[in-house]
C-alpha cells in the first residue's frame, strides 16, 4: 500500500497536508501574506480562505501518490504551538528521461534566520533523490533574494543560467537565477 511521506529532522516534521490542515494552512498563508508576497504569484482572494484550502487538500493525497506534486508542511516536532511554520514543494515532477522536479519553499517570517529551511530542505532533498528517485531538482530565485541564493548554494545547488522576465511575481514579470542540484548516485527505480 502506498503511503504519504513523513520526514523527521531534529526540530521538524515535514508531512503532506491533509483535509484536517485547512484551517492551519489558511492561518499560515494569511499571516505570511505580506512576507511571502515578493516570491509568489498573485493569488486570487479566495486563496486566503479556509474553503479554498479545504477544496485544495481534498484531492491532494491522490495527486501526491500519482507523483504529480509533493508538498510538505513544516511543523515543529515538540514544545511549541507554532502550527505550520513553512512549506516545501516539489512540483512539475517529470519522469521518463528527465526524472526532475522544481523546488519551491517558504518560511514564516518569525522563523527566518534560525536554520529551519536548511534543515527541512536537507531532508526533502534526500527524499527526492532516494525514495522519489529524482535525478535533478531545479530551484530558481529572484536575483535580489540573497537569502535564497546563500541557502541554495549551501545545499549544493549550482547556478545554471539567468532567465529574463521568467515569472510574474508580485504583479510584475521578474528575472530569475536558475539553479539545479543533480543526484550523482541516481539509479533507475
């Protein structure tokens, strides 16, 4: 039987959100709306409502098991009522000769600078390269996002290029630095 992945780090649990997480995800996106605005596309107003997340989460498990997308929420392991403090998502998963995915991530403003995202991404990358059997993970960032540049470099991502007017974020087309990490020990599933 296929199961949804759950990853554990020293301080975090990374798990695929389920229908019971609609209220917590709504709280996360509402509380971090301004903080994450510059790195996310424009969202419809219902994105910030619980009914939106209830509908989104109702079909998510089947999409994960079909390997269309693998989104994780980041929850502290113990000793806090922080709720969801971040998200890590593998999207655009491609099989065949590519065996790749895009990586996206976001952390609640009050938890930035504490090493949580580095810790979470180490576990998520291990999952992507081992059980998920990907060969390549691509992560792109706006050139002014120095924090992401340092984080990805520290994780071993290599700069592969620069894309002009790559994504429409925060209401305007923005250039992106293109990076990737490859699994040098990849073997077929």
